[in-house]
């Protein structure tokens, strides 16, 4: 996806209560179980032959190539603990909100007489549940990276820069040149 989407996925993975299976055969068994016993569907997901999946299941293969190991772990993470993930998202979207830590350039459109030069800032900010809900909704509907950035920028604008409406009336914030983003909920 992009830096915002990946960060949101990592934050979701941090809510897991158990680690994903460690070995390739255990990961294959999990995926086959998720696909209701279809080795063909797992092979399609991983981009390998059906026979390769079967060899991992029987124990003939135990250590995959690096690229297959990464795809396998990614596919397992996608399906791992869906109820735990959903519960954490619901909690963040209704009660606790989301914390975003970023180092990025923030551009401004402000009232005449003030500076609108973009500056790199390191910000750690808690955003209310409404912004968390919007981010989750956008991510689940396939929003672009720019749409996710716009939602986060609006949250920073209202909570951090405008101090929840107590200052900087009329300020518009743009979130660009992201060095890194980490989210937690």
C-alpha cells in the first residue's frame, strides 16, 4: 500500500494476543484451514504450485526461499486473529482513539500576515475516536494513500494546530514529505 496504510496495518498487528505460527509447515496448515482445506486456493494466494503446498503439509519441505517465506508470513498475518483485530479497531473507533507519531513536513494555508512555509516537525498526537473510525473506514474501502494522509492531516489540523478550536482559526494543514509514521491504538 503506502506508508500510512502500512503503519495502520502494523498497529493492527500489535493488537494480536498470540504470535503467528513460526514454521512454514505450521503457517501452511493455518492457511489451508482458512481456505477450508483447499491446497489449490493456498497455492494461488502464494503464487506457487499446489504440489509445493502439499509438500509443506507433509513435511517434505520445511524451509522456504526468502521471497516465499515473506509472502507466507504476510498471508498468515492477513487472516490471523480477525476477532481480536476487529475488537481493537472498534475500541479505537468508539472510545480510545488513535495515537500517531510522525516526522513529516506540514504545509499551511493561513491568514494573511502569517507564515505559510512548510516545516518538518516531529509530532506525537492522540487523535479522537472519530478520526480513528474514519481511517479504518477509508482503509477497509480501499482508500488511496493520499486520502489516508488527508484524514490524518485534518486530525492534526484540528487537534494539534488549532488546539480543538481555541486558536489559529482558518488554518488549513497539508501533510507531505513523510519521513516516518507510527500508529498505535
